[in-house]
C-alpha cells in the first residue's frame, strides 16, 4: 500500500507526459511496468506526488525497419521474448528476457526500457543493451534525442536522463552476429551477480570483431574487445590468460549484500568465458 | 506429492494397537479453503470502524532519545493519535518474558511496547501512529521528529565479550545473558590423554524463518471494557495472561483469538512490543486498531546466529571419546520474545544420537545491538546438529573412514534406551536402522562409486550425511510454557464430535490429526469431528504451538477425553443393545455387539438416545457426553536426579539425511543433485501431514545452509530487507527429495507418538554442510561459515589453489 496520496496521470501524448514531468520535477515519477517503482513506494523508500503512467502513449511494440528494431517503452519482457523481429545481435535481449528472475508474473509486467531507466547495476538489461549496441530514444522538454546505451549508463542507478526526460523507445541494430549470454546468480530469486553478453561477428576470413560486455560486476557495464583472444574460427586461445585479462578490466567491482566486490571481479573471467563458449557453435543469428 | 515409502521395519514396542483411521491419508480439513485462497487470515478480519497503526522504529542500533516532536504528525490528515514511549510508559506495564532468563539463573531486562529513553537495536519501536488508513498512518511516521544521540554499539558476539565493549542494559557489567553448561564425565582429562584430538570452529550467520504470512494484530475493546485481540500468534492463552498483566485488567476481560496462521515456525511466539502496543492504541482511540507487520519489519527478527568452538578426542576406529564445545549465541538485544532459549537447546541437544560419555558443552548467550531473536524452527537443534555432524565427518576424514561407518560405531544402540544424558532422557531409537534406510534410499554406495569417477575427472561432487536428534514437546516450569495440554471432547445429539483444545496449528494441519485421533476412539469418521483451536473464550487453557507438541499433547488429551465420552456411550449402548459394555465395538459410525454384529446402533441414534432419553429409560442414567482432560507427558523430568540429570523434553524423534551436491569450481555455486531423508516420529497419525512437515523442514534447512542470511552493515543496520536480498529457496533450487519413514514408538507417550514438525531442518543443514565440505575435500579446504554461499565457497577454492 502506498503511504502518500498521489495523482495518477495517464497522458495520451508524449508532449503532455513531458510537460507533466517538467511541471512536477522530482515530485513526479515515470510509471512503466512498475515492478521497481511501486514496491519502492509501498516500502516508503520513494515518495512521489505525481505518477506519469505511459500506458496510453501506445508504446507497446517491436518494429523492424532498415536493419534496426525499435522497442516501445511499455513493451514487456514477455513481448520481447515472443518477438520474431529481434534477430542477430538483438537476439541478446530475448536471451536475457527468458531468464528474468520472477517468472511469468514479472516477465508480463517488467519492461526493457524501465530496466534501462532504473540502471540497477545488478540487473540484466544494462549490459545487454550496451552489448547489442542499442540506442535509447529519449524525449524531454527540449524534444527528442538519442543516446547510445554505452553512454546512457553513467553509474549505479544513474543515467544520462535529464530532468523531465524519459525513455520512449529502445533501438537495437539487427547485425548478423554470433551471440552468447551467461548470467551468474546465487539462487533462483537472486539478482544477477555477474552477466556477460557477447557478440562475435565473422566474415569468410574469420572473426572480424568480438566483444564481451560485463553486467552486474561494476556500477555500469564494461565492454571489452576480445577479438585478439580468439582464433580465426572464434575459439578461445588461452582460458587462464583470458580470465586474467577480463578481471584486469574490472577496476571498481560492484558490492552489495549478496556478493562482495572481490567475488564479482573473481568470477568476471569465467562468466565472460562461458558466454563466449556459446558462440563457438558458429551459428550466426 | 512425493511417494511415501512404507516403513521398512514393522512397529515395535507398541503399547496399544493403533486403530483406524490412524496411519491413514485423511485429507486435510480446510485444505480446499487454504488452497483456493478462502481460508481467511488475520488481515482478512475487518471490524467496523477499524483504524490502522504504524510503528516508528529506531534507525540506530544504539542511541539516547533526547526528545520526540509529534506535533507535525498529529496535524497530518486522518491521524487520530501519535503515541511516544514516555506516554505509553504511564499507560501500560512492562512486557513479561516468553521465558525469563532469570528463571534459570540468567540476567534479565525490562522491555516496554515503546522505547522510553534509549534504543538498543535498529528497528526498536519508539512511537506509533493511529490513522484512518494504513497509508495515512505510515505517511505520518515521516513527520515524527526524533532527536537521537547515537551511542557506541556492538554487533558481534565475540566483540560484545571484550572488556571495553558497549553494554546494553543498566546494571549489567558485561553482555553475557547466561552461561549454560551441559557436561558428563571428564572431557578435559580424556582430551588431554587421547592419542587423536582435533579441533575446529563453525560459524552460523543470523537468519530467520520468513513465514509467508507475517505477524499481525487487531485489538477491539467492547463497551463492557472487554478486550478482543485477534492475533497471528502461536500461543493465544499465554498471550492472554501476559496482556492482562501488561494492561492491568482481569484476565477474564481479555479474549485472544489466534487466527489461521500462514506459517508460525517460532516467529509467532509472543512477547513482541506490538502486541500490547496495539491494545493500548485501541484503548486510547476508542476504536478497533489493526497492525500488520511488513516484510521489512519481519526481517528484523533474528535467530540462529551461533559460533561453535570445539575439540574432540577419538580412537583409531573412529569412536568418539570426548567432546568439548564452547557455543556463543548472538541473541541480539534480548527482548521479551521467545528467542534466546535457542542457546539452551543448542547446548542441551549434545551429544546428539551418539554414545559419548565424556563431554563438556557450554552455551553462552550474548546480547548485542542487533534486534532480538524469536523462535525459529529447529530452535537451536539445527545449530547443535551442524556442529556434531561436522565433527563426526571430520573424525571420519582424519581416519579415512566412511562417515557412515563412524556414525554406526558411535550411535546409542537400541537396547540402551531409555538413555540418559545431562539434560535428556531419550525415549527410544533405532538410529542405525534409520541411517541404513536412508543410505539404501539414496543408493549411497553407488553414489560413492560415482563420486570417485567424477572426482577423477576433476569435478567437485560431494555426498553428505546428516543425522538429527530432535528433542520435542519441551516443558519449562516457571513460565507459561509447559509440556502438558488440555482438550475437551463433546458429542452432539447427531453423533458428531467437537474438540476444543489448548493447542493450536501454525498452519500445519494438526487439527486433522486431532480429528483422526478422536474419530479412532469413537469409531466415527474424522469428517464428523470438528476441531476448535485458538479462541481463549472457547478452548481450555493451553500453551498453543511450539516444539512440535500440538498432536502429541493436545491430541493425546483429546484421546483421553474421547475415551471418557466413549465410556458413557458404551454404558448407554449396553442398555439399549442389552449386552455388556465390554462386548461393544465402536466402528464405522456405529456401535455393535462383538458377537452379534446385527445388534447395532448408529452413533446418531445412540447419542440421540443419551440426549433424549437419559433418566427416562431404566439404566440410562448418565448424559455427560463431554469430557475435558489434561495430558501430561510422562517422560519429563524437571527435578534433577542424584547425578544432576534432568530432561525438560519428553520426546525424541530423529531423522537421517543424505545430500548430494556439485560445486562449480569457477564460481563456487552449489547445486543440489539429490536428497534423501528418513524420519522416525514414532506412531504416525497421518502420513501426509508428517511427510509434508518433513519436506518443508528439509527445504528450510537447505535454505539456511546455502542462501538465507541477515547481514549487518558497519552502520549497525540490516542489509537484507526484501526477498531479493534475503534468498529463500524456490522450487527450482531444490532437488527431488526422496523420503522414508520408520516407526519406533515412544514407550512413554500415549499411542507411542513423538513430535513431528521441526524434524528435518537440522538434518538438512548438517547434510548439506557435510556434502559441500566433502566436495571440497580433494582440495584440502573446508568452509565452516554458514550459509555456504557461492562467495564463501569460491574463496575456499581459491585458498586451496594458492
């Protein structure tokens, strides 16, 4: 039960939503799937006198066009999972959506864009969006703008969103790539402790690019170019050396009540390796 | 439902033949209501004009309250009352302890429903708000301004024992609540002389039981100044007694109604500040007041944080010669609730199922600035079992013996029962048979062969045995926490029976078992027996639910009362059927002559005749189809014998467990590959209820062994406040659990019953810990810090590789 009285707004136009957010400032919050916001308000951790609900903005869609997919801000994990449009590197989002903790109830409610805006270090989406090369389309008082995911996540629970700005869609390139996604968690109900999202692009001559994006191991995703650690066929050359290389790229590991920073750094290598392993079957999606 | 494996060995030492419908899978009463969400719990009770309370809690682990400004909160919309500790102090008394440590030579302290001058733990109630809605009450909390002066605090038990540690309570010169010795023989001498000695330390983190339904209370004062108190509690009558004392009203002016519980586990023992607080708030505002604990508030309640430091002497064959253990229990800031006693049980349970003549165990309860404990299923037995079972495995490992072999060499043999230890008089047991049964169920020898193959391939696979002795039905004189209980059985003119009993159900379904027991005595169907529990205006005074006692004592009392009713019925039937009473058989809802089954009466006709024709028909002269009886367990020994031995627990079920795990060597994540458990609680009344309790207990033990923890930050505040931070096992985390049951009745208990409910928690903790350490054995490392979380396990693996 939310302890404070609030006004629930459900604008039908984006400009109205932005205007409401601008008018009420920090007193307002954007309501997407609500899986984070509402429990936090029930617990009294967050108080907002105004909630701007995106449900009437017609933002439930996954559309593909010109080599990009665009995912509306109110699109749930379940809808992402069911979408046939997310191919190539964008299939990473489907892989992550399939393993969202909380089961069907949460997958039918939580959204990709909401998770991005929340920017919880210990979650799937920030790392996946960065790995997929996603671009977040934002809308604010100054109109629309686009921010690449790699620049969007600024730190723990911190994004490039300016006051009164909101995520409208998430655009993901449909690049042909081998993908891998591995998530380490302590038990079924645990937040992710470390994730690795991998894209490997290959041409007739072999691997042309390979990147691992670590999620949950630091305040923001860490992308590592690993092409030189792979053979032309995409197999890892030296596992021990690779682990050390990955670990060396984690400067300030994330620490929370489930796992200390030292553990996150420790497992970063193997998590990356396991995601990479999934790409070795040679299948490009 | 898992398959119930039939007892492999037949019943032995049965004092009386077990009649139908016992040992039958009778469907649970109200099971359909619970499953379909229509059962109704505390928060479903709505009285007209109910107001809602919210509690302001200290954010500091230790602080002086310099002042509280409630003016802004009082001005909030919908707020009817804001109450501070100073105001409450003048209105109500101190809270009697669930079990006062002073009764057994410990220190004590006084607790009130709201802190007055000082707070000694994070979450201690300092003020309360009553408003028209829960939201309004909670929102007004934000407007209460408390001026705190933070004080030094201590969170760790060892640190709390340092000479310069901050103390908690006036008049205490250190933080020791009580030292509890349990010893026989001369362990020191044996340890000093023994050829083989090993020592070690095991630490268990703070965790709790996290019932799905949290606590809640609803207080309503009538125009006659009578209080009705609906409570999600396990002990309605003792709570009534204590409330009457705190509120200074006649006990007859208080009615406590214990509502249907969505889990008790000890979390709902009484002694909490919110109980009397809600009553006081309702009295002050002149309207019913309800308060329901949030999950975050629930997680403040602690339990089970222990350290064991042990030494063991053994011979070359693995026989344990002597054992010493120094146990520290970090009981938090004490409180009046029922938690600290777990430190008693953690020591008392030694030396488990083993014949060890020389042991020296001391359990020390230490207070710190963490929130108080309350009971938690296992109640210290899980702590003892973990230490004892790890010790046995360590001995086995040192001698390169199979841990099953070492157990067999140390078990108390069946012929030595009853068997005395310092604080237990063990009733009966076939420990080797239970172990062999579970080894068979698990395919133990094949598991070991498979493990050898997998180890050779570099995999970290472990097989762990855990054996649990589970003292049950405890009797604690001096407090309203007793081993006996009382039930009434009455028959109505339609031949149906109603049981009113002083025991309650924490949601386990013991009412179905009680109905079966009464039905068996009266020869009627359990469906024709209703059971009323938890309402102090209706039920005889009793002690409610703790220590797996409800069926063994409340059910036994009902059996005695049902026999009285049957005797009356038999005398009447003898007249009506013209046959001697001893020639009558009660079965199938009828009574008939043994030698002439056609001479029969339906129970409704017989009961109807008693009600309608007594004293009007010659020979029919007794109409009392109601009896109230108290059952007192015969194996309680409150008065020490000449050797100082005593036994507050009468009933000693036990269980044997085998866990199979695999550890991911790169991440430390433990995966459960298999689980088997064999349980013996003596005579089984309802196998489904026993089975479901056993499975639930195992799941709880696994959760505690691997994931559940309430960690504290350097700021003295709890870090796990939701189920995303406090990791409960979910179905995919658990393996298939194979179960078996063995029946070794207690010679001391009516029908040979032993308690069932807690059994399994301790064996699961121990067998998982042994399995994980077995998996790590090839690396030469051990993890003795619970829970065995992936970071801890990986840290041990890394240590091995350095």
